[in-house]
C-alpha cells in the first residue's frame, strides 16, 4: 500500500512468495511512474519498492539543505527502513543510478545487485553543457519551455517524431506536476557536482551498467569509465534508445536487466 515516510511517497508491491526486493529510483524527473514500462516483468520476479524523489511527484516539495546525491542516497535508506527491507537490488536511472552508487558505497549491506542506467562517476563537459542549457531555459523561459525541450535530451529524434502525440500528452501532465524552479535547479546542481570517481574501486556490489550509444545527455563513455573502475561491473551498451532507453526500447532493456539480475552466477 502506498504511503509516505519523512515526506517521501513510496509503495511496496509484493512479488512471488520469497522473491527478493528491487528498489527503483528514477532520474532527474524523480517520479516512480518513469518505471511503468518495467513494472509487469519486474513484478513477476521481485517485490518492487517504488518511491518519488524528495522535491518531486507525490513526495514533499522541499529538499534537504544543502542538497546532494548523498542526500538522495539517504532517502533510499529511509524508504527501505520504513518498508522493512534490509537488502534490495537497486536500479537507478541517471540521478537514481548515481544515488545507487553512493548507497552501495556507504551502506554496502543494503545493496544486492545494482543497475545503473546512463550514469556517470564524475563531472563531464558534455553533461554540464546540456544542463547549463536546460537551466537557462528554466530561468529565462519557465517550466513549460523546459518541459517542451526535455524530449530532445531524453529520446532519439526518430522516436520523438513517431510518438509526438504521446509526448504532447505527457508534457501537459509534467507541467502541472513540475516542482518549483528552485527545487529543480538544486537537483541539477547536485548532479553537476557529483564526483565519486576515486571511490569506485571500493564498491563491491555487482553492477550492471546500461548505456546507449545515442544518448544525447550522458555520453556512453561515462558508463565505460564506470566499468573500468568498478571491481565487479558488467557493461551493456545498446546501439539505440537515447537517454531514456528503458522507455524507448523496453523489450530489449527489460530482457537484459532481468537476465542479469536473475543469473545465479552474477
């Protein structure tokens, strides 16, 4: 049953008897609804723990101060503690993946396997350029302009053309539920200053790094960097799918993730 803890909205959906739990953490948008294309297949293998990031969605609209990826990882622990989940697999997209890395570093006993989708370990010039453009839109043109431009960073051009009605409908929903400009700028700032690169060798958990060659926000080379420095990493780079590859190509994405999570040798 969905409820809140410390201002964080979460929901624990039971899976098959005795199934392990997987915690899902969205990207910058913060909403658990991001994982809708994965829910049916995940529920057949796991209990699924969902939550909306602090400052977004159905959670409290204020952030911890100062805000950071470490604070995002602390929110993961809060949700797990309240849901009485001692250990879980964790899957995070971008910001959620970064928080998952911090959780695996600081609370290694809480993380089984970790899936990081289009993540990074240190500041990257291309990512910074993209976020600088998005912040300028938000400051100078407001929420709607920011949301209108967002698909350009998330999806391949062909997919945008073929799904324009869906994107337009989602735009209206996102504008209505958009957090304050100050909250979004603080969340972006936390991502721009994130740097865990030197600590990667200390993360013992098995990590699947999912990336896309055509990601317009986070270069796939960032995932390659993670794979080189993490001691127990598997790198899966898809040729197509964009930054939100779990949305644009869920069949391929879901298959890769489920195969890795359920592999007893992994």
